[in-house]
């Protein structure tokens, strides 16, 4: 089994550890974060080591590294840490769940995290460092550029391009044949029907509580 170091020690790193351990040919041997962020020296019984020392402790000639960082800063922190890992000489593998529906022509880059129940149709291209959380539909001929985070149950119709460093929230829907601009933030349950500008922000409409309380309802 290929030995793997995971950058990160938060919930995203814990999720990555679970999937790589239970559904891949990788053996996770360590976690790493910058020294100032180390709270405990082990996680799941595995060492947590300073990133400043990781190449000496776990040489890139013998180990690979997965960068498990969330969408903070519109994915730019994750992108930065990926660049730092590669500069040290690490190969950064991707994880594609055995429970995702994909076709043999799928093209994806490095450091991608594609979880269970994603349906990815033919002729899809996914760039580097793209996270697809669970249960999304990615339509045919779609291109997802680098450093994108797509939360759960997003529907992306056919022939959509998603610009780099974008975030798409839970239950958002993108119609076909549109381009999402670079660094977009598309909130939960948003409906996007046309091209968007760079750095556009779309907010979902939160449901408001009714004036009546649940114990006063006659029927549900």
C-alpha cells in the first residue's frame, strides 16, 4: 500500500482519513499541520507532526500527501497548502469513492475528493483540488476548474463551466450551458440560470418561522 500523509487535523482531515483508510489502496501513516496549530501529537493513534519537519520525517520519495482543508478563503488556503506540499516534492493523489457513479472517460486532477453518491456523467473534466461532497449530479460535458468546493446535493446541468476558486452550497441548481465566473460564492438552494461575473455572490433565501407555534397546529 502507498503510504499517505494527510495535511490537516480538523474535521475535513478526519473525513479524508476515514475514506482513504476504508476505500483506497493508501495507508495513512501521519497527519501534518503547521507547528503553531498542533493541539495533540496524535490523531486516531497516528502521529501529528509539524509541516516544517514533515519532509524529513516522511520523505516525499516514499510518501504521498493529501491536503484536507475546507473551503476557507474560497479554497485559497487549501490551494496554498497544496502548492507548498508539491514544492516539497510530494505527489498529491485524489480520492474517488467506489460508491460514486463515474464513467471511464472521467478526467480529474490531483488532490480531488469525490465522495459517495456523486453521479458524474460522460465527458466531464474536473481540475486540480476539487472537492465534491456527497450526492451531487454533474452533467455531461461539464468542466470544473481548479480549487472548487461543491457541497452536497448540487445539480449541475450539462455543459456548465465552473470557474476556479468557487464555492457552491447545498442544494444549489445550475442550468445547462452557462459559465460560473471565477471566485463565485453560490449559497444554499440558489438557482442560477445564466452566466455569472467573477467574484459574484448569490445568497439563498432562508425560510422564516410562521407566527403560529407547532403546538397550535390543527393538522400537519
